[in-house]
C-alpha cells in the first residue's frame, strides 16, 4: 500500500519524532511504500529512507539514493519559520510557538505544506494517509486531499495541551476542521482521548476515536548481560566523542557515559526533554536521599532542552550546600527556560520542609550525591537502549500530563524498573506492567505528585536499589517479568497495521477507548478548602490533584485508593486498581502466567512493600492516605467516603481545564 504520513518536524529526539520514524520504518518492513513529510535535513541518513524530496525552485525534485524507493522523505519549503508547541532551539530554523505567530504566518505555513502534499499526491497517488498532531497536520491534509484520499489522525500530547487547550478560540477551529474529515482518530491513552474530547468538543468524535499506543522495537530494546551492556555503553561514548551530535549534545557526554559502570554502580536514568514539565528537578532534589541509602547509585540524565541551564544550576547549588540558592531556582521556575517566573511548588515544599538534623544530613549527602549526577545530552533513539540496559531503574517524574509513556515500556523491555508519576498516559502504561510483578512490588512503580513527591521518589528508588542488591534472584525474576510483558503488549507491527486500518476507516478492527468511572469529591473538608496542597487535600485521580480548581471554583476529578474500576473492553473486562485508570491494550486477555485477579489482590493487599519506612502496609500510592484514614472526613456513600460515582462519559466542565499558556507553571493545571 502507498501511505502518506504527514509529520512536519524532525525525525530525531523524543516523542512524536520517534513515533513517526519508527512507524515509517515498520511500514517499510511490512512491505508498504511510505511518503513521509518532515523537516529533518538529515533524513537520508536513516537506513529505511531511500529518497528525499525537496522544492528548491518551487517545483518538487526527488533525489533517489536506492531503488526501489521504499520510503521517500519530503521537506516542504516552509519559509524558515517552524511553528512548535514548546519553545526550544532548532538549528537552521526560526522556531516559534504557535501562539507567537500571526494568523497570516499560520495560514502561510498551512498553505505551503498543503501545496507540497498536493504535489506528492499527484505524483504517487497514495491510497491512505496519516496526519500527526491535532494542529496543524490534520487541517493540512484536509485542505490538500479534499476528501479524495482517506486519512487518520494521530494525537500527540504537546499540540493538544500546550497549543489548543490554552487558546481553543484561536486553535480549536483548525483542530475541528482537520478532525472533521478523518476516518479515525488515534490516541495512545484514555487520558489523551478524554482531554481531546473535552478540548475540541466535536459531536461524534468519541465514536471515531480508537486506542493505539506506540510500539517498542524489542530487538533493540532488550536486556543484556552486565559486561556486554558496559562494553556497548563504552562504544556509545566513543561514538559520541568521535562524532558529537550536531545539536542538543553535551560537551562531556562521553566522559559521563564512561562514568557509569554497571558492574560497580547501581544506575538510575532519566530519558526525555529537559523542560520544567518533565519534573527532573524533583529527581535531582531526591538524589541526596537516594545516595544516603545507596552510596553506589549513579544518576544519568539523557536529553536536551531549554531548562538544561536551570537543572545544571540546581545540581551546582545542591552540591555546594546552598539551599537558599536552590530555593531561588524553585521560585523562578519557568523563568530559567525562557518563560515568566512561577514557583515550582513541589520542589519548594521539599526544600522548605528540610529542618534540623534532617537538613544537615541532606546537605552532607548532597555534596557527594551531586558528583554522581551526569548529563549526557541528546542520545539518538537507536542508542537509548544502551543506557537503559545498564540502568536498574528509569524515572519519569513528569509534572504535566503525558499522552503516553513509551519510554516506560522501552525501559521495561530492557529489564529496567520504570518509576513514574501516577497520572495521565504514564499511569496507563504502568497499568499494563504492574500485574507482571509480585504483589508487594506493584505499588512501587509510581508516585503521586504533591508536596511529598521528592521524598517518595527517593524512597521508592532507594527501595528498588536495595531490592536489586539484597535479593538478586527476586530482582532478576521481577526484571524478566517486566521485560516479557512489555515486549508482548507493545509491538510495532501491530501499531503499523493499526494505523493502516484507521486510515481506511476499519474501526471495527481497532480498540475502542475503555470507559472509566470518574469520581469527584462530594464535599471538601475545611482543611482541604484552606490548603489544597495539604495531605488531606491530595485525594488523587489520574494524577491530578483533588480539591477545587481554584480558577473556576469547581470540584475536579479525584479517586480513592483501592476503589475498583470496571473497564469494558471488546473481548471481556478487566478490573483495574484505581491508580491504574486503563489498559492500553485492554482487548487482550491476560496471558498465561499473569494473575487475572491482580488488581483485586492489589486493592486488598496489606503486605509491607520493599523497605520503605514512610509507606508501610499497602503503600498508599504516591503518599496518599489509605481510604480508611479518610473515613469521617469527607461525607459520602458507605465504603467510599466522600466520593460519588459519575457517569463514564466525558464531562466537559468537570475536568481541570481553563486557560493555560505554554508557559504556565508545571502545576497550575493541578493545584491552581
């Protein structure tokens, strides 16, 4: 089949770039002819790209490197301005966020791409197409194709949350125009589907929305013995030293990678964009607490982004024992990545809470801990597995909703424990992985955002590292179980075939978005109303704070730990513990060897988890109070204090919404 894929951005880095690169690669492997629109000047370097099309003089010219041309990458002439969702630097472009562009600049961008698409359509006559991002890919295809070729839309989080949600009046019409003609709309998680429906507000859109998470190349992302993993990491260091990345690199990347020795160190990694919303400040602040319990631990931070200087400054100030300077970093927030000042509340709460002996101990550990924090800069996706394979754990502490958590699945495929914030698409990946683990380990895969986030990250990380050292056989069993379930549940061939089915409108072959059972607080205690960030105010749901949306004074979604949620799916139903809101591949029956009643057992579990003194019993997911401790505080129905079930459809006014800018503080959608 001849398939047109419109992406419009680079093919390297993170997120949607990797998604489109891997999708094109696997479509080619499955025998299809791919026509990929991007803005990656080095597209020809990919082994699956056989030709590159450009418009040097206003006319399409294709340079063919190999025949047959299985994949042709096209780079339309967009005039130098690259509209983006999150502010960052892109070499060779004048990159501006969509809100920074005038209406005429946006229309010129759409027109230039649509004209290029029409040229390619006339030349190759594709049979199906895919548009990425809710804006502007779909509207470009809608205007270019004119209904002649069926297309699907793949939703990624950044365009939806950073561009359309903050200004639906301006960008909503573009989204609706592009989605109106789509045969299907693909999302990676239930969270993204609900957010899309809420923001766009199109009748009939849920009926065309289908669940299709990204995939993992299990041949690349797989466990390796420690000695082999070490050698491969050294080889990566040598490659980076000999041929540094053209952009996003770190001057001492090779030295940093050589410092990580899986035969001596217990390695923890972060892989992602270095922006405030990724929450890396929380992980860095937690690191002295980890080193206090695991002195041989080493933290590797892989990625690039505008907040890199702020993170380096945080490492420096903590290493020098200057908590006052660290507190200034927390106060300035996004100002250090080019936005307006805005306090990082979770980091500030932790720093302000350090007193007395604990403060002195933290400072003593911080000096050594910061020497064991390393920045590697950008690592190509093909090489990310080399870092994951030497890591006992990978942490994704995002403070902003994520469309999905593919890096968690990739880490699990490599045998690394994925620890993430318990919200949005991250929680849905965890929902798939958790049943593979022993009952007392499942709650240790996630943590809650809130004033206790730093301590909880540290506690769970240290617990996992102690588990690897003190019970190596049990650790190997847990690691192998995560690898097996991740490799089974997330496969690129299924994703590629699903995209083709979506583009052709074969909705019956795709998974419907599972229905959830949202819960909202029936009432708030005086303590919650007075201080939404207090422990009593942290009734959680889907990673969002319970309590009031302080801009609009209405209750927001909250959930109660241990409450079962039934999710209807095509081939049966699974019951999920409340902290796991959906199963991305919900139509699949539990495989042999996996406990189909695991979520019920988790809700009933009373065993001590690992060695976390602050969270005993069924570790209250991410610092939550167990249900019975809330009894009597929140009036509500018997068994679920203060919580009232709501219908399982999207309530456009019951979610945390309201105006946001691209520079809103990381937690405003959660706590303000």
